C-alpha cells in the first residue's frame, strides 16, 4: 500500500498546526516550512476543513488551526478519511468487480484484513503522538524554511 502525496501533505498540515496550537498558521508558512507547493497544501487544507479537522479563518489575518485537540485525532481515521480506499482492489466493489475468481479467491479476505490491520495500527497513535518532540520538529522546520 502506498499513501498518496495528498494524504502525506494533509498529515503534515495537521502536524504543523499541532505544533502551533497557540495561533493561526498560514498556507504560505506551511509551504515554506516543508518545501511543498502552496497549491497542493491549499487543496488539502480546504478538504481538512470540510472533514472537521481544521478550522479555517478567511481574510487578511486569516489562517488555519486544528478544530479538535491533537489527542482526539486518531492517525488511522484521518488517513481513512483522506484516502479513497473503498476500492483498494477491484473485488472490494461488487458493482464494478469483473474478477473471474471473485467469491472463490482467498486474496480478497486477506487484503481486507490487511487493510483493516493497517488502519488499526495507525489508530493506535493520535496526532499528539506524532508531535511529542515539539522542540526538535520546530527546529527542523525553522531550519528548512531558512535554507
């Protein structure tokens, strides 16, 4: 399994906001810190707002902030919300399944259990767990923005 860049960028936005809970952050600020395109981050931030992970404030002094406490954001649930894994493989969707061995094949069940195990493992951590070393993360991001 491979996460999309979109999900990776979205998780980075959440982590950045968790590191700066005391204020609104801006997309240009996050883009500079991570060296990622503003356009990609803007799309991710908009979606995170729609999903209820971010609070967005428009206008000149606007920005984004976490809409929930980092401890209340399980990583697996965020990834599940961001990734469209309903059709991880063709046979997960009965309406579009054209596999000739569906119903007999053991691979479907194995992949389904593996995917659920993946999310279960990620749900063992919250956003707060990803930013426990705040000082080191902030320092690294600040250095990257300067370079």
